């Protein structure tokens, strides 16, 4: 099976390990998110769904912002953050608008930036989805020992650089600084 397909399967099926329970408890209690997001535990991590909504074409309401944290996911021998970012980019290929202009491409339609957070390098993948109402998305990829952590933010606004997208970075900074993730790669 192709690595990207395998990772996509794992993203959907790996339950959160007991060691990650403290991390998810910490994230769900973040004061900066409590007024604007609802925290919901999932089998593989935690979701933050904004209390702010936007109308859909059929008159329903849809969350304006959504942050999803998953991990620890098996890295299956990936030995560099760049390789991990490429696998994650490959696993989301079907949901990416590949026609978008790119500054730092890692795959068609997907830009990548490597950001240093207190000595830990995180890959930030940015793209516009080709699905649903075409939200903008960023995925933060962290390599920790033989595991990956992936945090994704979707925003359903017309702004590619929506200031609320900083929420993802604040969550990732808290994850890095928490001391709850063993083996984060520097």
C-alpha cells in the first residue's frame, strides 16, 4: 500500500494513546479558545469548532472556523520533517485546489513553510480545498520520535490570510511548549 494512503487510513482509525490524554486535556482547557470554540474529543484527538457560524446555500449554519488535532500517529520510518510533510501533502492531494498559485510548493496547490517554535521545527502546509464551499486550510505537521502530530485549521471566509487562522499557530505553540509530546524533533 502507498505510504500516503496508509497515512490517510491511520488518520481516520488510530485512537489517541493514553499518553496523549494529558495533551488533549490541556488543549481543551485553553483559555484563549473557550469563549469562541467548543472543544470536542474524537477517537484520534480533539476538535475545536467555532461558535461563530456562516449560512450555507441551503439555509443551514456551518462553523466559520474549525481546528482539528490528531496524534500520535505512526510515522512508519519517516526520518525527516520534510518527508513527513510530503506524505501528509500526498494524503490530502484529492482535496486540494491544484490551480492556486504557489510560493513554496511541496505538491500541486500546496505551499509549505518550515517554522521554528522554540527549537522545534514545524511544517505548515497551506492550501485551498476543492471540496465543500472551498475553505482555506493550514496543516501543521510535527515529527516526534516515531510519531506524527497533525493540526489542521479550516476557515470558511473569503480571506486567504484570515487573522483568525493564527488560532492554529497558537494551538501548535501550546502543543510544543506543553512538555506533553515526547521526542519532538528539533
